[in-house]
C-alpha cells in the first residue's frame, strides 16, 4: 500500500516537472498532475522497449518525468489540431 501511494506522489511530481519543462505545453496544474500519473506508466513502457532500467526513487522519478513529457507533447499535438 505504501508503494502505491509513493507511485502516486512520484507521478504527480513528474507531471508538475513535465509541465514546467514543456514551457507552454502544459494543460494546467491538475491536468499536468493527472498526465504525470500516466507518464510513469508510459515512461516505464518506453524504457522497457529500449532495455533501459533506472533504479531507486530518483530513477522512478526520471522515468515518470520522461513519460509525462512524452504524454504532454503528444497531447499538445492533438490539442493543436
């Protein structure tokens, strides 16, 4: 249960960081947090395809941030159409 809460917090942090990194590509505070939650899963999937694995909490955070940036980028492309 504690790990699950940790993953949620990590995903929210990732969404917050990704929103700042995208510079205008974000969708507001709450939506960025939600996209960060999905970003953790997307980042893990992308890294598994590439055979990359980061360990520890910082690795999880980095993976989630990269996944959230990808999701925000794709969402901004779809929003622009």
